[in-house]
């Protein structure tokens, strides 16, 4: 899905009440997003049989919108390294005050070479 579709969904969301609008009156290209938003709202309910969407607060509505963004938003390509400390990113945001957040285990590359002999140590017995 394109970010243009998400932008149109955001405009549409501000113009109508997504919880009350009939799905047939929603533009065809926005129907999957409206369905996903409603399903995400239903998952936010603690007791779906006795609660309605009106009982949800702004945090729950925000969480539902985030689910829609994650499902329909553009996918971000991230580097895939093997460093267990930084997850292959080469940077750790929580440690941005130490050397600018560069991972000390992989030295910012995202990849860690195994120690010499480490692979031989874990070879299965014949």
C-alpha cells in the first residue's frame, strides 16, 4: 500500500466517524483500512460482549491507528546484521550519550565475527 492511500485514509477519518459510517458508503480503496481499524478497536476492548467502542479512550484509539499503519504502511528496509546487542543496526538509541550510540560489540557495523575457534567448539560429534 502506498503512503498516498494512508494520507487519504487520514483525511477521510477526520471527515467521518469511522465507527458509525456504513461500510458500503466508504470508498472502495479505503474499505480494507476501515475494516482493519474497526477490528483493531474491537481488540482493544477488555470485555467485548459488555463494552462498546464508545468506552475506549484516546490511547486505545491511537493503538488501533498504529495497527493500521503497521499493516498498510510502507515497509522500511532495515539492515540485517548478526550482532545480538544492537540487532544488526549498529546503533543503540538508549546509549546515544556514549560514543554517539555506536554499538561497542560490532563497532557500528551490525555484524559480529565469531571468535576464533568458536565454531569448532560447537560442531556436533560424528
